[in-house]
C-alpha cells in the first residue's frame, strides 16, 4: 500500500497484516517508555478541514509515539479560511519537506484527489472524507472485535505478539445500526468486515439507507429486535448525524424520522434490548465510533455496560494508527 484511502482497497492479507502489526504496537504501549524510534526525523501533518477530537488526537498520539514530528493543521484560522485551495495547501506542505499527510475533509473524494493529483509525493492517510470513507476507524473496530473474539476463545495476544490463530473475523456476525446514509464509518466497516469474513447486518429506517445498498456486501433489515434475536456477536451503533440533516433537532427539519423519541423507540439500544441480546449471546459486545448521542441511538445504561467496548475502541485506535503510519512511512522492517 502506498496510501490508505478506502477500506475497499485493503485486501484480506493486508488487513490481517495491519491488525497483527497493531497487536505488536499495542504490546509496546504497556511499557514504561511507550515511544519507539521508528519514525524519528520524519514529519507527519494532520491536515484537518473538519472538526475532530478523537481521530485527530489519536493520530497525533500515534505519530508521536513513533517519534515523528507532528504538525497539526486546522482549516479554521489558516489560509484556507481566506480561500486557499487544497492544491495550494498541498504544495505548501510539500515545499516544507513533510513525510506523510493525514487528512480529514468535508468533501468526499478529497483524500483520493490529494493522493493522486501529483501535488505531493508522500503517503496520504484518509481520516474521514464526507460521507465516503473512514478506513482507520474500520480497522480499529475490527481490531477491537477480533480481540473480543480471541478473549472469548481464550486466544488473546500477549506481549510476545499477536495470536497465531483466528487472524480474521470469519463467521462473526456484526449488526450495524442507525444512520447509514450519512455514515462513512458504516461504509468502511461493511467493506472491511466482509473482507475479513464477517457477516454484516445493517439495521436502519428506510429513510436513512443510501440508494443502491443491494450491491453492498451486507444484509438489510428495518427491524432491530428481529436482528438482535439472531444473537450477533457485536452491535455497532451509529451516531445520528443531525448536522448533515439540514440543521436543527433530528427529525425536525430533515424528515428522516418523526422524532428523536420515535427513533430511540425503534432503533435505539437500551437496557432492555441489550439484555435480550445478551440472553442470546452472553459475550456479545456493544460498539460505537463516537461521539455518542446518549438517549438517541444508545442509552447511557447500554453505553456504560460491562459489554461496551466504546472506551477500548478509542484506546485501540492509537495502536492501529501507529501500525498504519509505521507500515506506510517506515516499510515493514520489524518492530523493536
């Protein structure tokens, strides 16, 4: 891989290799000194045209723990706010001698354009573009789920390295629930989980499903309770993206669903639904990419339950992004 733009571009072997490398990276984070010298002398730019907390901080922590120098670029307060184009911003960064770019952009396709337009000649990592892709989120979700399945099977990796068996998610059943229409996380997860052998069920109101889903590698349902009764291994709740629905309260202007109360009643994960899921699959886990709308797509009791991996997903994001930065910027020369 020269760049990481889309989960659809990651092969099965590449995905497994990234996850195994992330296991090795995670093992180093248990040491008293967490830094590795791998990217010493290299400069990584976090080029964020869209607000972010978890992803930006996670990429910054990952690069710094690999000893890279990090430049954080925000469109607000920069020349972009004065009308500078993506091309001119890229040329400016190239002139500064950077070694890698992590980009989040509100326009779908911007990372692909940056990677292939010839403006820069360094690896480009997509940290989220419009409603299109968020590949490192899918990787950290797969990493989290794989760890949970290994724990259930008694094959958790230790400091010696990744588990030797069960290297993909073959046979796992993952339900992805909620606002699929506006979710780059859903698109990336559906593609990557399918590549790793998982069965994916998508549950959503018809109004929050994109056109053409019949070609996606997943099953589609409008009935959350029916899917939970099948006993999936994981339920991934998606954030209702009110900011992409025309403004205001969800349901008040976009007409995607009648009201927040009605959405939660039909598609929210609450304590009762979680209990029914765990009755079918006691080791099932609850996932969410964050930030959460508590009381809308997920209740506080479900978000904070012992079966929730939401905080673990944030922690695992650092190891996964360390692995991706390492493989793209340093090559595959082993981890010391």
